[in-house]
């Protein structure tokens, strides 16, 4: 089952299950579209892969599933030292 992480791993912006702004890599690292496009240049800092839009979930199990996942925040340092 796809892990629906509730926030961007870089900037901590909320990414609810119905968000069109969520992007994931093949290992389900989760980032917002702005961070993927402007900070990470479409390259996952964890695995080196690219990103795709996260599927939208609106099912009845979502409230129960979302309570299982805690936010993961790891702001990434770029080569120039900024985040």
C-alpha cells in the first residue's frame, strides 16, 4: 500500500491525500511540486531517481491511514550550502 506522507520532506508544507501538489519517487519519498521543481531539480536526494505526481486518495480508509504516518522532515543542503 502506498504510504501517504502528510508533508513535504524538505519544506514541511502540508500534502493531504487529495493534494495535486504532492510528488513521490519510486521509494515513496514525498515532496511538494515547488521543492521538486525549484530546489531538487526533479532528482530525489535520497535515491537519485525522478519524481511523479502522487496518486490522489479520497477513500474512506484515509483518516485511519493518515494517523499511522508521521511527517518526515529532512531539509536538504544544496551544493551551494543553502536549503
